[in-house]
């Protein structure tokens, strides 16, 4: 994997393999602290060996709670990976 790779989700992520508890815990890591319906702009550090699983779960959680697609940029830092998660948020989505 290159040191910096941009990733963008362009299709609706599946929430089927995840429980409500998993989706909620993942969304709690990236939601805006002022109000969960606001736009999302968060950085999450994860272990290198689980970054793809974490990325997919975060994308599914954002979709589940906001009905908007997340853009997730990936930056490798040795044995860690930074995931930069951005999304328009619930207020900007079709469910509002």
C-alpha cells in the first residue's frame, strides 16, 4: 500500500453485515460533537491490519445514520493508518 491513498465511496455501502450496536459505536467515533446531524469531518487512527474493515464499517455507519456517502481518505503511518472521514451529514441528506 502506498504511504498515502485517497479512497472515495461512490456506491451505497451495505449495512447488512453489521449490528445496530456496531453501527452506533462506529458512528459515535466520527459524528460531530455539537450535533450528530451536522457535517462530518473526523480523523480516526486504526491498526494497519484492520483499516479496510474499519473503513467499510465507518462508511456503512455514516450511511445508516445520515443517508449520505462518506469520503474516506487513507494515510499509512508505519503500523497505523489514519482514516479521514468526511460526509455532508444528515441535514444535507435526503432524509432531512
